[in-house]
C-alpha cells in the first residue's frame, strides 16, 4: 500500500492538518489546515500555496493528519491546492526525505531543489500533462556492436538483476568499451518497457553523449537535464521523464531527482568524478543518492569508471557492490606507454622541455593528433613587478589574480571578481610587469609559435561556456586532421579522440605533496583519465609526463602497475590510519568578516561536541583556517568531526544541531555542514 493510499481514509475528517515543506532554512515541516472547500483527499506530493510570515510560498504536502503540536485554532489555512495529483511520487519523496536527514539539510530546501524552476514558481500542469504516458513498445536498436568476452560477462550479470536492487561497479580501463556495455544494458531495459536514467559529470559531455545515444536509439525519446538549459527546457524535459514519454534521461548531478514513470536502470558514468558532489548549499552526492534511489525503486544501478573512487572500490571488495572488470581495451588497441621526462636542471621553453617539443613534432608530422594537458586556465597565474616585487592579488581572497590576455583582464578564479589590466606597478610606478607561470592561454600562444602549420584547439572553462563553440571544436577534432588539443581536466572526461597518439602532461607533480589526504587519489584518477585519450583505436599511443619527481613511489606505481594496484595501495594506507572510507567525516565550515568570529564559533561547537561525545569514538580536528583562509572578503575556518561509526556520528549531529543553532555567534557567521566531504578548499 502506498503512502497516499494509506492516508486517503483521513479526507473526511472535519479538521484536516497538512504537513507542508516550504523553502526555508528551518529544519522542519509546517502544519496547515486543509481548505474548507476541499472535501477530497489531498495526495502527498502535491503543491500548495501557503502564507508564511508576510510572504506567500509554494510548498509540497508531505502528509495529512488530524492533529498538530500547534493548537488547531492557531494554524493557518492553505490558500490553494495547485495540483490534482502528486507532482512527486512516493519514491522521490522518500529520496528527498532521506537526503534531508542524511545531509542534515532542511527538507523544504531539498524539495525546492528537486523541482524545476517552473514548478517551484507554482506553474500548473494541464490535465493532459498529468496523465500523458506513452505505452512502451518493443523496438529494435540500430548500430549494436559485438562484445568481447569481458563485456559480455558484465552485460549478463547486469541483466541478471531484473526487477530488483543490485549495485554494480564496472571498473574498466580507458577504451575498454564501458559505454557499449551501458548501451546494450539500456537496450534490454527499453525493450522491456522501462526508462533509464544516465548521470554524467559535466555539461560539456552531454552533447557528445546525447549524440551517441541518438544514433543508437533512433526510435526513442531522449532528453537531457542540466544547468545549461533554460528553465522552460528543463521543465519540458522533466515533464517528459515524469510522464514516461522520455525513455532515456541524460543529466548531470541534479537529474538524480527527476521523477520517472517506470524506472528500470540508473547508470552513473565516471562515478569517481568530484562534480557529483554539490559543493555549496545542499551538499549532496548524486552518486550516493543514485544508489539509494535504486534501492527505493528496487532496480539495479551501474557505477562505471576507469578510475573508481576508493569508496566504491572498498564497497566492491566488501561485497556490498558486485565488481565487474574490463581489463582490456575493446578493440585491438593497447594501453598507452608511459614515459617520464625528468625536468631537474633542464632549460624549458615556455614550460616545454626539448624532448617534449620534439615528440610533439614527430607525432604531428606522422599525421596524428597530440593532446597537451595543463590543468590551469588563463594566460598566467601571477602578474608581478620585476622592479619592486609587487604582485597583483585579489583583495577579497588569499590568492593572486590570474592574467587573462584574450579579455584582457585580471581575474580571481575563486570569487570571480575582475579587474582591468594595469600597465604600471601601483607601488613603484615601474613598467616592468611580467607574467609568471603558465596557463592554457599562454601555452596556446607558445604552441602556435612552435607549430604554426597546425591548428590548436583549446578546451577549458573559458572556451566551453558557449556550447555551440564547444560543439564546433569537437567536430573539427573528430575530422582527424593533424593538430594539437590543449586543455584542462575537461579533456580528461570521457572524450573519444581516435587520432590522438600522444598525450603530453605538462606537470605531473600536482597532488603529490598536498595536505589533503585525497590528493593522491585525485591525481591518479586525473592522470590515468587524461592518459587514456591516447591510442584508443588502431594507432599506438604514448604518454609523456614532465616531472621533477620521476622516482616518486606513487607515480611509479601508477605508471608501471596501473590504477588498480595504485588504488588498492592507497586503500591499505587509508585503512592503516583509519581515514575514509574506513571512517566517516563531517566538515563544519564557518566564515565571517573577522577571523576571530569564525574561529570562536567553531570553538564553541567543538566544546559542545566534546562534552556530548564523552566516551564515544569521536575525533575532533580544528578549528583551523581553510586552505584559502580569506575568500570573497570573508575569513574561513573549518572543524572536522570523525567517527568510525556512521550511525553514531549522525545521531550525535541530530542531538547537537539545535544547540549549534542557539549559539550566540550562529547568526553572525555563515556556517554549513558537509557530510562525507570531498574537498577542504
């Protein structure tokens, strides 16, 4: 019996109290009386218009009852029931409720984010829209490729989890044909009348993924759902998914809340990617919610990556997930060969060693493409006066301005503030301002000078803002003519460039010596992902890494043994010191106009937590300044609460959150709670 069916018996009550979630920072629902003229049952998941203080808000009904903790005479009456039927079904409501509880975030704000903008504003759906559901037809699929034994085994195991929850981790080396496994698993679900939700980490990947899916599934309605769409486009895609019209839904993080009429499978591509974790406001993990949503819907979920997260690997090794391995590339292509270029004592030309320039030249003259990877956009990360040493820094952040010459301007990559490019030093009025360090703009200029006869395709945040420009760039690359692809980590994410035979990594040392315990994991994932763009078809590939630490154990393991051995070694190290995934963390952030306020607030939280957790397995670290202490004019501090038991940690938070909120400084600082934090910036 559904929740709505269980509540229908209450509709005849004279005093009907509705539990309503509204978009406020308060961690609770609110009680309202049902309208006098509404004699029928009001389903869970319908929208209502309510008076909240001096405002009118759109809320969602979470339940119906006959009593309230507030005197009935003091309750306000719902102004309008907007929908005739539930806008969100039981499973999405349960997902939102669980997410609000797990991430300790107000239920009203969780539901607010789960709805498209038009629905949040109270736009009514026509009756035809509420009831539109196209009956599934069994159709054949065009362009199906033959699978190798590893792929076939993976597909069979996925297919065996029919109409039941099961989580699979597909760990496949780059170029092993994970996408083909996805496509054939999807085809089986479509032929059985189900819908499939596919999550991808980046907007930049959705056009490429959509094109591939449209080529394969020509007779099915496919929609995308991401922040690059207009409100109207998102609303239309949401309605098609909800009604069952759309059979395949491809989206980024927020698509995890899109309702489906008949879900059959959820796929999380590049499941390791940090962009699945929201980094502000409601800090949820779309990957983890995908697993929980699959449990609620009793369907399988498939997590795929060439470089899975340590959390997912640990779950697979502990038999909570089923591990599917693709250790060979799908075609006859071999894994690219790694070679390090030791930079110690060498003279560089705009960041390039002589060996690297010569290798690029050889591959280009052989008619191939080269990918140059530099994870730093802009022209230069620092503008400095050669006479007095002044540096152009953002006054609101602890970071130097990045010089952009295409604009031209100085830009802070943290708070996004901009400043006109100066020609004189503001301290000594000297004219010797010099750019220090390399960004993709500067590297593009250097490559144009070195290789004037070949096109340079730069792909970074600055060039991908325009989706049309990105599409044209990718189309030009796919023509296969000799040229150089230059870009940041966007290039590492799932792109297939069949003519790339050389990947040049400008700086392989980032992440080796960071204080963040996840840094080496992220470094390994990024290097393997970008290296995997080389030699994906019949052309042999190689990877050249410029480094000052060619004998570092982590780099050696990664490049000689591969990510599988590298990740298992990191897991052992984490277990030895009881860091996640062998413990669980909560990061409490605080920021204020004065550093003392943020630090004092977290000190008070630490004291309350220590007093309440006496004798429990709780560790407290901090408060300490954030790695970037000052950002956008505010000082930032952090406190980590860690426990070996997830349940004990969450129970402690539920007891203490009301106390935290009553602290004298709680309304004078901005503070937030991050469950299972991925970044400590």
